[in-house]
C-alpha cells in the first residue's frame, strides 16, 4: 500500500474542495450574508491541511487498484466532513451529525434532506448545498484527474473506482483527456439547462440551483415545495428532459460529438432506459387520470416524477404518496433501477438489470437444453464472464447491505414503509421515499444513529459498495 501517495492525492483533493468553496463564499458576499465567515474558516482549514499533506510529492507515485479504492472512499468521506463545516459554523445546521447527513446527501447526489424550512437558509448556504450535487455528480476524482498530473498508467484505477456502472473504459487513450471530455460535456449541458430555465422566468440564482441539482441528479431545491413552487409546465418540461439526459451514459454524448451518432442510438442500455421510462409514464398517466381528470395534467405529473425517480434526482411537483397503489409501486420499483452506467444517476443501473435478466434467461435455456452453449451479449458484443460474476456479486452484496441497514434503523420504531424506503432511497441515491419521508416530508424524524447509518448507505450507493467496504478490511492496509 502506497500510503504516502494516498495522503498526497487526498491533500490535493482538500485543496480542490477549498477552491470550489470559493464560489458559495462569493455568493454569500454578494448577498452580504455573515455566513461568508463560515466559508473563510473552512477554506483556511482545508488549505492548511491540504498543503501539509501534498507539500512534497512522494518518490514512488505508483498507485494500484487497492490504492484507487482507498483514495476514492477516503476522499468522499473527507469531502463530506469538511463540506459539513460551513453549515455548522454558520449555525444553519448546528448539529454536526445533521450537517454531515445533509452534506453526504449532497455530494452523493441523493437529495434526502432533514431541513424543515429550506428557504430559511442563507443564499450562500443554499448555493453550497446544491453545488455539492454538481461536484458529486460527475465525481470530484474525475475532476482531479483532469487537472492533477498522475501516473497515466495508474490513474485509471481512480476512475474505475468512482465512475458508476459495471464497467468503465477510456474514451481516448489518455485518462486525463477522458476526464476532461467528460467534464466538458457535463459543463456544457449544465449551462444549456441554465439558459432554458432563464427563458422560463426563473431568476439566475434559482436557475443555477436547479441546474446543479439536475446535472448531478440530486434534487436539492432552494424552495420548500421543490419544483412545484413554480407551477410551470415549461420549467417542469425542461427539468424533465435534462433529468433524462443526465441519466444517459456520457460516452454516448461523446459518440455524437465525434459524429458516430449511430453507435449512440444503437446502444442497448439506452433503448431499455428510454423504454422503461415510456412504459412507466404511460401506466401512471392512465392510473392517476381519475384524480386529475385531464390527460395533459396526468402526463405532466407522471413524466416528471418518473424521470425524477429513475434518474435518482428526487425533485417533486406533487405528493405521489397520495397516488393509487399501482403508481406508488411503480415509483418504488424505479427507485431500485436507476439510470444508465456512466451517468450521474444512482441505483442498480439499467445495464446491470439487462445482464441480470439475460443471465436468468440463459439459465432457463440451459435447464431446457443442457448441452446448449449460450453467450450473453450486450450491444452485440459477448459479455466477459468476469463482468457477469461482478454483477451478480454486486447484487448479492447490495441486498445484504439493504437488509442489514433496514434492521439497524428499525430500532427507531417507525412504520415498515418509512423504514424500508428510507434505506432503499438512500442506498440508491434517490432522495424522497414513501410514508413519513415522502416528497413533502423529510428525514428529521430519524435518530442520530439512523442518520449515520443512512449516510453510510448513501456513500456505499454512490461509490458502488466495494470502495467503502474495503476500508474495513485489515488485509487492505498491509504493505504487501
């Protein structure tokens, strides 16, 4: 284990967080808010510790897969710990456990909140709260790879540990160039959404807040009633489209940029993803029609909530807790599915669902025809057995963690629906659940212990389980 290199990169990450925190500092100064002092103190602390950790570059700069997992896991924990400090110092969220929960929810793009009056927060804090979604959406390590010179042959281990999905590869030969391309696409799409929201009558501040949350598929809003506050079909339509776009594998956008659109549109995961969205919208629209007595209104609410949940964004325009059971059940199922691999969305990922279903079909065919040899294909290419093993292992560990977390927070003595969906929505980075944590409620009802368990679930879900679990393995920390 290359401990010195791990510390060196973590030091750089702390300095990057300090630089990123300058934006909400400027916002606080523009609005003449005293909360700017909380950012100044946190930035100074990050710079001192970050500079001390990265002052001298180690002679051995090589990092392998296990260093990559450790760096990613510790980086996200450090980001959340220091990111919570402005909330505590400003007394916006005076309790550290609560501030940590809110910050983890931000960076992991979950969007679960425990705030009862969001609009009471200073604008600088509201900006930082949603900006954490944007930072965490693409991944801060991807950003670091784009700006920090690392050993090219090893830096891919960082990207593999952070980018969500069963597989991740380079768009171009150099990992640094891949990171820059991904962030370039991310920034351009965010700017385009801001412009569209401005045309809808949103202020620049509100447009930035909601674009950050949409891009990161997080769901934090600066309004207590979320997007429903604006009561605008145009704004809801824009956010719906961009939620779906940010749930697509970013590799496909790159293919379109280099004029290989046919590769993007032939992508099997994209077909499944859009198909699931279309079918879910159609069923829910039909199911809730008696409540709204209008196909247009029913479609408007159904399309927004389906896009919000399957992309794990978590915005709300209506209380779907009051919908019929069929619609609520579809929403619950979509909570598990998630968006595409290589997107900013959470959940199991559509590609994993495809591979799981194809594996089941293969086993059934093999039972009927024991001598047959069947190859599982995705996008016309045969899937390596190691990938299939990884998918099945991931799913099993995912279910075990969900079950254990459910048992741990059940000590709060809340109802079954609330307890189960709290775990499911946190580990899948969705945001709101059902019952007492529905779209018009929050997570303040949980005890500090349960909030820490759910915070860990959010980190586990965002980092695809294994980086966090590996931190607790003694063998990982041995030199050889």
